[in-house]
C-alpha cells in the first residue's frame, strides 16, 4: 500500500502561518500571556511553524 500525499498549502497560507506563529511567540515572550496559557500558545505556534515549514 502506497500513500501519495500532495501538498495542500500555498505560499500565502504558509506565510500567514509563519506570521501567526511569530505573533504567538512574541505575545508569550513579552509577557502579555503568562502561565500555562503561554505554554499552550507556544505549542500552537510551534505546530503552525512546522506546518508552514513542511507544507502539508
């Protein structure tokens, strides 16, 4: 059985995901978001950044 994945993220979508990730990281780094919510936003930002880098 062969899995054939096709890329479904365009350049604009990837750029938007990078910007969202940077905003989430920035909010946590500057202290606007603290505690466990900052941890969750960092994880969400990381997932968005990975999706943008991989493109799937």
